[in-house]
C-alpha cells in the first residue's frame, strides 16, 4: 500500500490525497529554473516552483537544475469523491516542456485522482506572538489565539499548554527548570477563535528561555467516531530573563581641579551625578553648604587664600528612603604643579649686531584652574608675573646689546 505524502515511484502512489510528489528532469542546459504546472481535466489549475534536488543526474543533462523535485499539497476542493484527471507538466523559461520521465519513475505524467469526502474534523490551530524580555520572579502575561478551522464544532473545553524551555537545550518536562502551564479555553464552533491570555507567569532563573503553545483536542472526540486534526505546537519564541534593575541609590562626587594654588579668587568645580535619588534632597556640608540641591549638578566654589585641604561632603536621599553620602577633597597649595605648563620663548631676529636691541617673544600656557608664578631674567634685571590660562607677548625690545646675553623665563 502507498503511504500518503511519502515519495514513491509507484505511479499509483502519485495519486495521493495528501500530496503529489515527483521529479522533473531537464536535459537541456539553461540558467533559469523550471516551473511545474498542475492541470485538472486539461485546464491549468496551479503553478508551483520546484526546489533543486541535485545539480545533475545520470538520466538528465548538465543544466544547473536538471533534476528538481516538487511536492504539491492536495487541495481541499478535490476531496469531494469526484474523479479528476491530473496532469503534471514542467516548463522551461522559453516555454518548452521538460522531460518528466522520472516523475514518477518511468510512469505516467497524467493520472486519475479520486479523493473521498473527509469525515468531520476538529482542526485546532494556535498562534503565539513575540514575547518581550522579562525580569526574574516578576509576573507577566502571554497572549495567544486558538482557532477551530475544521468542519466539526468542539463542544467542550479545550486543553491548552505553554511549554517553557530553559537554556534552549530541548524541552524536557521537569528537567533543567523546564516546565509547563496548563489551562482550558471554551468550546469552539466551526471557524470560531478565542483570544486567551495566560496570566501571572513568573520565571525563576535568569538566562535564555523559549516558549511555545500546545493545543490538545484529544478529549473532544469519541474514539472511531470522528477525527481531529491539530496544528498543536507553535514554533518556539525566544526571550531573555534578567535580574531586576537595582533600586539602590548611587552617587558620584568629585572636584576639578583637585590641586589649586591659593588665592582670593582661586576656585574648584564640584560635580555630582546621582541615580535613584529623590529630586532636590541633596545637602552640602564640610567646606561648602546648601540644601535642596538637585540629584545631579555642578557648582564652582572658592577655595580661599590658605594652604589647606578642603573637604566637601554631599548627602542625598535615595528613592528607597536610604541616605547616601560622598566626600571629595581639594588641596590648596602655595604653588601650582608644573605638570602641563608649556613655555615657548624666542627672539624674532636670527642675527643681532652690536648696538642693536633684540625683539623677544613668549607664549605660556597653564592648565585650566591653575595660576602659575613666572620669573624672567636678563641683563636689565629680573621680574615676576602671574599667568592664568595663556600669556602671549611678542616683539618686546631688550636693552641695547653689545655682547652675548642670556634671557630666561621659568614658571612654577
């Protein structure tokens, strides 16, 4: 006997009431694939595109698709007890027919198909949409749709399941955290459907999860009296379960620059960034003050004219009600760190004759927030000056020079 839907080279088996299966063999080389035409009583009924099985075959030519297979599901309209003459034709892009001697094996390409009227069926199908990423141990819901697309009403409740697979290692009930949730939906008439939500689902482990919907109609029909069909398992839908985000308050607090040369106008800028902090609950203490400061912000403060270490404290209230404090320090010094100071010092002329003056130039850059004390020396004496930021001077005349002289600029 022939098995429905299983390829066979017995011509009688090609008259399956489940599907028509065979080969198309093309002996003429070309680049475009052939198409398969399904004719009923010599009239074109449908066209399908075959898939390439192997590139060549000893019974065919060397065309890239010389041997292709096809599978055509038998239409429901044919299942009425009426005999039809079905013809299968393969066609090249140029319209010429293709040798079908192997579909079925050396058998006919035209044959009768008689499919009996199917018995009433309960044909249940389910669908499952995307599932968002979830938080461990936080309940969520999954929406599904269950439909009866058969010819027999489901007159009692229908068992439905969600199967959960942890780690994408195959679903095994009770193994590696895999589990299922069972529920029921109401009876479904012909072509009826129901939107059903599985509520209050919580997952115990973080990591990759999969879920699918299973529809089980086995309790709906009496044995040997009717049939049921069921597309009873949807495809797997993947999602990720993570730990809940932290609600603990976080606070970052610092001063810039951290080393400041003393002076009546010397400053540092305090900056803070808070997370999970209640707005306007931050309080300043130590060497600065103020209440109701924002959860994130910055403030420039004077450091004074004394050599000392300034200590600044910021305390805020978290959204969970706890208090959080951070401290930062700034050193006030007599001098500025020479790190980052650049000095360019040069004469405009390459050659100076005795009795002439030289034209001197300098470009001094001090890092932001610092003030440098600079000293210049030369034949006319020495002097000091402060530089904040940049000091650029050009073409300053020296005294009359009669011999070699040394000029210097140093900054600290």
